[in-house]
C-alpha cells in the first residue's frame, strides 16, 4: 500500500467513476482498480460498491476517506512549506513515498541514520538514499552532519511535523473503521504498512509534535 492508493481512492470518491478517476490521477483503469483492491485488502474494508448503475461509496469508505483526505491535506501543507522555504513552486506531495516519510520522521526523531535504519528494519544506506532523494525533491538540505550523527534543520523539523499530523489522521481513520466494524483497536494494518513505528498511533504522535516549533509566516 502506498500514498498513490489513497489518492486513487479519493479520485474515485470525487468523480464517482473509475473511468473518470483514472484520467484525473493519470492511471489506467486496470491500474486504478488494482490500487483500490490493494487498499481495501490492507484496510479489510470495502470502500466502494460497483453496480450497473455506477460506483457508490460505502459507509466505511466515507469514514476512512474523510480521514485520508485530511491526511493528504497535511502533505499539501508540507509541499506549501517547501515552496515558501525555497521560493520556488514545489510539487513534492505527488512524489512522496512511504520510504521518504519513514526516513524523514525517524532521522528527525533519532538524529542518526543508523538508529533510524534500526527502527525501520532496513539498511543505513537505504535510509541515507531516501533522505538524499527527499532533499533533491525539496531542493534544499534537510540535515547537517556532526561527528556522532546529524542535526535536522528547521525545515526538516517542520516537514516531520506535517508528516506526523498526516499519520495521526490515518491512524484515527483506522480506529474509526475498527469501531464501526466492532473490532478491537489495531486490527487494521494500514498505518503500520504506511508509516514508521513511532507514529503508528495518534495518541503517541500528537504529543511528540509539540516538540517541534510551529511555523509562523508574516
């Protein structure tokens, strides 16, 4: 599951049609249908019903996609922050991946590539590559090296804040789906597959956000 699957589902909700949505997200109908299927499997919930009369959203779909829309809005805020910081228009939100978000939040949290890699269960070069790619997308350095680790820049901390808020929305959406279905909290694997361990629950995520200063622009 990836962020493109969320965008695909939101496009279907907006247009009410897989055919129309495929043009909006520049995906073939088969690829869009596969993305939706993958998302529904991760959630354990049917988001849309398809019939001869068209595509209609389910109650569970409304619950989760409301939160998904808010989550992607935070990533749009992240994109706007990059644009204001660099003075150039950014289109980063459509190019962000799970790996970028994982690496960013973990490296900001631990101020170490090796510690971040340990938390994510991947190699240190993979974390470093993700950060370098993210920096290329942003057009600015996000971390400075020091002898025993790295220091996140002000911008890196702000981007991590928006990522955290995005995760909180997805986590809340998962909880609301579980409550609606009568399951115990945490049955859905969506957020665990999408974002890093320290941010899996909004209860843990939001308090940590207070350690980041809120950006103020005049």
